[in-house]
C-alpha cells in the first residue's frame, strides 16, 4: 500500500484577494471564515492577510463616515438633514429631548415648590450653557 502525501502549493496573494479580505473584514467575518472562503489555512492567512484584515473594518468605517459627513455638509444633498442630525447626535453631543406634560394639581404645596425650584435651576443652567456656546 503506497502512501501519498498531498503537497500543498504555496499560496500567492493578489490584490484581488486582498480586496476580498478587506470586504470580508468590513462585513465582520472572522479570520477562520475568511480562510474557508479563500481555501487557505490560518497560518497562510496570518502571514499574508492579517494586516489587511485588521485594517479592513477601519477603512470601511472611514469611507462610510466620509460619505455621511459629505452628505451632512452639502445642503443640496437629498439626505442632508438626516445625515447632519446623525453626525450632531453621534459626535456633536446633541440629544433628542422629549417634552413631558406634568400636572401638579394633586401634589402637596411643598412638592409643587420643590418642582418649581428644580425647573428654575435647570433653566438657569441651560441659560449659562447657552451663553458659553
């Protein structure tokens, strides 16, 4: 009985394979999943594509972020308002404020006064912040 050993040909990385790894990384695939798609072993992946895989997500997020910022700064862009509000909420410290209607008719007088004092304090703080901006 003869024993045959399969000899694997050395892997040759190409720009197309690097592009594919960048896309797979941006989509969240693990190195093991990338190896399955590329048909290579993990050691080859680490040798030829580890850096590409590590930076693929960063590059994709940067490209998407640049597109959103571009749309957010172009008043003629159809999604200007949505992109601008997203950037301001995500990076500019803006937040959505929801109004709450409150009735005080059933509150004791001391709690009403406490509530009024809290509102005045918050308005004072808001005014001071507005002056600084």
